[in-house]
C-alpha cells in the first residue's frame, strides 16, 4: 500500500506535510530480504493509478521482482496513514475495495510455487476479503519444495465481525509461524511459547516475539520439539515501532536460509528489526555488515551491553 508518514515532528492533527512511502507486511519482508542479499519477489495487486505505479517503481528499486503483480484497472491502490511516535503509532487504513482485496485463488494459475525456498504469507492478507482468504488457503494447500512462513500479524479492525479462529487453521498448515505474544494472547488465549506450541502442533517451527524483551523459538527435530531457545532483543533508541515485526521476520528468514543456528537466527531477526525501529518508514536500511557480524558473534554480556542509538551501536 501507499504509506504516508509525517514529514514534521508535530502532533498528527497539526501536520501539514506528509511523506509518501511504501508499506504492507509482505512487501516489507520482500524489501528487507532484498536488502539482505536474498532474491525475493512480491506478488500482489495494485490499482492502475499513480500510487500503484509509485509502489511498483519503489519496490522494484529495492531489488524486489514485481513481475507477477497484477494491475487492476477497476480497483484503487490501498493506502494508510501513520501517526509517528516512539511509544506507538496509530495507523489509519483506507483499503476497503482495494486492488489487493480483489485477489483470489485464481492468481495461483500464474505462479510456480515449486521453486521458492520460502513463501511468506500474513494473516493480514487472509483478513482482507473472502477471496483473499481462499487465496491464502490455496497457497498453504499447494505442493511446495520449500518452506511456507506465516506471520499472524493480528489486525483487530480487519477481523471485526469475522471469526479469527481461521487463523488456527492457517497457522497449523504452515511450516514456520511467527507471532507476537500479545497477538497470541488475543487470538489463542496464551502468549506462552510452550502452551502456544501445544495449541499449534503443525508447524515445524514456532517463533514467539516478546516485543522489546526478545523472542523464543521452538522447533521440531526428528519428530520431537526442541527446548525453547530465547534470544534477548537488541536495545534500541526507538524512533517509531511499526514495521519492526516484518523486519524481524526477514532477518530470521534470511538467517534460516543460510542455515544459521537457532540463537543466531533470532539475533538476525532482532538486528533487522532494530534498523527499522530507527526510522519512521516501514523498511530501514540494514545495519553495516561488520556491525552485524560483531553482534552475531558477541557473547551474552556484550550483546546485553549493546544499544543502537543516533551514534550507532554503543556499549552501556
């Protein structure tokens, strides 16, 4: 979607100038992956309007293949407006009847799902319309050679008047599920990783994000669940939090594709999230490779002492 963020450091009702950029869970993940050197494609639909043209140009410029995106001549490109703040950013969506909400399972006839190493989906797409829900179901049911990743991305406004229990069905069909403990508490009644794992036995891996505290990974190896692995988040002087979950997903997925060990996969997610927490945009620039390498190799004490600030990574 087209995303508008304040171009002035003022309360939203006083802002007169807004900056247009790009937002949306799956496109965010695709752009982050491209920035991390992973070939990625984004499949969606935009309107035949200036916003749609701008989105395709910007996402493509980020290194993402947009060749499979549909341009809908009848429906508009969705957009949203973000009020920026370090403690939280209210978001107002304008996407009813958007081009993306018109997608359906017929889209799969143009795609080869047997080639990607990872297919990433989100609960947002499933909530846009009944046809979008059927599309997500079709992707999860289709034969695949790689992993299917599913980020719950709970948006209560989208599920108003609908049954969120469908998220259990979708998550249990994925290979990897990512969810915030606050989201899981609302949807499934628990944010505890072990209890949540008992509720979602299907995925081979479950990542539960605990906000600024860190994240926990539980995997199935040789038919049995591993002990939970917890990795604290990197401390960050936050500019604005929206988009950090998508950044975490991309960092975690990129490290998974590299075959990294569980703790470093979680740290990779935290490092990518940290870069986005430092910007008003939904996609921040990855941290410099030497900084990432140093922090991935840091012992627990050095990791805990690190903080990302205006001056870069400092130790406190």
